C-alpha cells in the first residue's frame, strides 16, 4: 500500500497501521506485504507474468497504464485479450489498487464481461 495508508515508523523502518482501519484490514494489508506481489504500474511495458490461482493459470503481458494482455480462463479469456488491472482484493470490496498479490483475488475489467475476480492467487512468476 502507499505511504498514504500507512506511516513509516522512523525508528524501526517498518510501517505502522493507521488507527482508522479495523484489525482485520490492517492484518490483511500486512499479510499482503509479507506474502508479496507486484504493482503492475512498476513493471516495464512488455513484461510477462504467469499467475497461478487456486483454479487457473493466467499469462499476462504488460501494456501500459494498467492494461495487460491476459489469457488463461476458458470462458473469459481463452485467447489473449486486453484488460485493465484494477488490483487485488481479499474477496470483499476493499481493493489494493494496481497490485497483484499472493493470497489475494486478482480483479480486472474485461471489455465484454466487465469486472472479473479470480480465485485466490497462489503464485506469481516473471517470465523471461
């Protein structure tokens, strides 16, 4: 998450949760930082990722402005299609914007099927 939602503790170097978030939300944010992931906007254009969810394998190629070419779902993207990555959630409405995180549900906007939410992400790998 950005520094706007957490404050860096200058003594320890760690981020401390802000008090207006519930314990559950703070737990999920910390868990996403520990389990890891990637901000899609930090990747150079042309980068490729393989994402394994509990139910599928997806392949992504980064375009620009949060758009990727994705394939891997037999109904929504059996062939490569350009979509907008919204981010990842913990299965609810709170979204970690432009982030693809282990243990989280990837959310993307499909040009035909609108918002698609995957099963939880098990692994994320860069493809060279």
